[in-house]
């Protein structure tokens, strides 16, 4: 199947054609197009006669209905091939009726694979950006990591620690001492040792994404078998909190792969499919599912977790989970003059309510739901301004349109710079932006997550916070008891808002549907579903 042939068929009826116009439609050179036309003619799709002489048009006549033929082929593929093979064709630019037909067929196929294994299939619109815990910086990658690896401890939203790989710990004045469980196995069958834990945590001390947050930890050692010490430089009020982060997951690294200890093993991860298999030797309860597959689908495909134990029941009402998915903020860099920052801040606050028109809930309370911080007093717009450099990502495009409409009304010049999501998340190029709309999803405990958001090496604030006025606040965190962090966080956030570097914009929510036979739906990191707790209710004949 050739998407260029499909595109040509959809845009060109039989009859006279101009070769240069067809080349523009297909984004090909005339030489490339002529070569393709000859091949398609040989394959029986069309006939093509080149125009000869000035003013004589070429002639193209279709011999087959390309789109209908392609659809029939894809439907056959859905019946005979694995989902990851047939689902890739949904990325083609189908006409609406055919796309709807294929979407329904694919959704039915999700539950039409009769197997003895309990498997759930999840639509995946984009590949996972990372599977290594240290670089899992986006929420989807972190969700995957949380199912494949374990941490030493976990932390609830209420601030309660639960043992994971460590069964106990001692908080001493100069160190945190951890006691590791016995007989925990990695997915490759080898046993977890204290040396494995030391290796993973030492990498965090020196990794550019993590070293600022881990700065209060001087060293990680193992004074005895299955005992690990985190030695402090001076004080560290948040050493246990560090170990609860997804980035602090424990793994075994070999020449070609990583092995975790989590409830699921990563079997496959490529452009079309990501497969997880239950780890039967998990040190806790074995997952009740046998497998989970994330299959690539188009962006408009329904977000539904579908079991494959029984055919899809189109009459059953699916479970629907509506959950908070973080917040969005406007970040204005140091390069934007203070007067202009304050002017834009006031402008956003005065019009923030209109975000409802693009289905977003206005956020007046900042990252941590603090009392409303009043905007700066009205200021005059500077007389001369260089264009603002505004970063645009696919998920922020509609919000950027809302913002630029405000800037246009006030004659504030700007330039748009389009970056992919991973370019922005991983700061793949030096980003000298003036304006960034940033979406953030906190891990379970928002007080620690806010500090981590500001301090990690991928934070959009990482360079800005080197300024002395914010460094003095940040340096107080290691010596401040964690129960006093809410006030410290509020002070930090308020200072950024007062300086018009951080402007709250919106709250985000997501909806996920699960087929009606999926049970025990529990939220986990970043609002996603806990895959290890799901089970499929069987259909029992009366």
C-alpha cells in the first residue's frame, strides 16, 4: 500500500492533469512523480499519457477505486494479522466514511482475539519516549517504568511511606540506612543485591537530570549484605522522598538491556507495539492480568482499555475514569523585560476565564492550589519590543492560539517556533525561548513533586533558578523539616508569580474508558490506571 497513490486518488479525478500540480500535491519532484506514475500504471491502478507539445495536458484515468481497494485489504489484514500490523494503516489519510469504517473494525478487533490469557489492549497514539527510569521524564513513560521496575519505597498522596524493595529503614542524623528484602529476583532470574541498589543510586548522584535534586547526598555505600546507606553532606530532610520517585527505580543493566523487578516484564517496544508480560515471580502479588499491549492507533481513536478474553459487547456500558491530569502554566524567561512580563501577566489574568472556550478549566491558584496571588498592578506597555520567541508543541497549539490572539489585540510582536514534544521535554537543542506554555503532571505527593519539578535538570526553570534570589530559597529545603515544606513551596511559587515568570493558566483533566469486564480500577502514578491490580471478570454461562 502506497499512501502517495491514495493521496493522488483522493485529489485527482480521471481526466486532463498538469504534472507540476500533481507533483505539488504529493510533495514530489516531477521526475519522482513520473517514475511513480509509470509504476502505478504497471500495477494496473491507472493509465497515464504524457502531454506532448505546448499547451497539451497529460491524461490520467483510474482503473481501480484505490481507496476502496485499500480498505478491503486492511480489513483482511485485521482478520489475519496481529493488531500492530493492521493498526499502522490507520495513520493513512482516509476519507471520513472509510476511516470511520476502519476505526470501528479495529476497535472490534481489540476484543476479538480469543485467547486463554487475560490480556488488555490499550490504544497508544505515540511511542513511549523512554523506558529507562532515569530519563522517563514524561508522564506516559513514567507510567510504563512504574509497571516494569520497583523503587525502594513508595509515597502516597497523603505523605505515607510504604516499603517496596526496602522492608525497613533508619533515619539517622548523618545518613539514611535501608534494609533490602531477601530473594527478590530481576526479570532475568538473577537476585537483587545491595550492590545493584548502590549502582543505580550512584548514577543518580551524577546524572545531569538528577544531580541538583540529589546534591545533599554525598555518597551511597553498602556497609553489609542487603544494607545500603545514603550519606549526607550536611542535612537532607527529603532522602526518603528521593527514593520514592520513578527516577529512583532499581534495575539491572546488561550490555543490551535493562531488567527490572516490577509486576510486568517489557517484552517488546517499537513504533507499532509495546508489550508487557506478567512477572510470575514478583516479590509481591502476581498481576492478575497475563499481558498488556499498547497498540499504535490514530490520534482520534477512542481512549479505551479493552480486554481480549471475549468479543466486544457494543451494548455494554464501559467504565469511565475521569481524573486530574495536572496543570498548565505560562513561563516568561529572564530575556523578557520585567515591564513586559508584568503587562502580559495582567493581560492573561484579565482573560484567563476565556480558556473555558477551549475546554480548559482556568487556574487561579497556581501549582499547589494556594490562595489566589494577585497579579501585578497595571503597567504601561513598553514602547519598543523585539518579537517574543514562543515555543509551540502539538499539545499546546490551541492554547498558543488563545495567547497570540491576546498579544495581537495589544500589538505585541512574536515569533512561533515549533518543537516536537521530546525536543522540549529532553531539551535536545539549546532553547532560548521567551515564552513557553508548559503542562505538568505531579507524581503522588505534590509537595515533593513541586520541588522536584523546579529542581530537576529538565525543568524549564533550571537555568532561571540559578539567580541568587531563588537560590537562597532553594538552599533552605534540605534543612527544613518536610512538614514545613508547604509554606516553603508557597513562598517559592509566590516569588516566581510576583516576578511574572510563572503565570497559572489552566487545570487539565483526562477521561479513560475501560471495557465493562475490567475490574478493580485503581489510579496510580500520574493519574494512570494501575495495571497490576486490574483483572478481567469472566463470562459464565447460566
